[in-house]
C-alpha cells in the first residue's frame, strides 16, 4: 500500500509493459511517439533492472505491489472513505485500521521529505 500512496505512477504499472516501453518517471505515463507507445531502445533497461535507480515496485519476480485481494480491500477503503459510509463489519474495521496506519505513516514520511527538500 505504501507503493500505491508514495508512488502511484508506478504502483499500477504493468511490469511487462514497462520492460517493453519507455515511461516518463515524473508523470508515470507511457511515452508515445507519433501516437504509438515508444519501445524501450535495445540496451535501455527498465528501472527495475538497474542498480543505480531501481524501482520502488521491485522486480516482476519480487514485486512489492499489492496482491489482488489487498487491492480490493484498499479500493473498498477508498470508496467507503469517499462517501463516508462504512459497513458494520469487523473485517472492514480491521482493514480500515491497518490502511489508516499505513496512510498516516506515509503522510509523515512525505512531510519529512518535504521539510528536508525545503531546507
């Protein structure tokens, strides 16, 4: 979930597509040339395959992305939060508590990074 919060442009990116096509790492969008996806030039490795940069998502073989079940739980949390309606369910409460803790930690991390960047 930290990945989805701190690196949303990468979190939902398909790893196989990233290894095949060039992405703008600032926007998270696949780059295009002439309206078509730009192929990754030969010898130009995806970020997950370089030691210097790496990828916050990890590699296709060792991904840090949410699995499908956790994606559904996170999506449910976002939907409930958006409309401020929560089902009276113990599992939903437990998941919401865990997700809220991660979100709070990410917010603190982002605030700290902002303070460091602004000197």
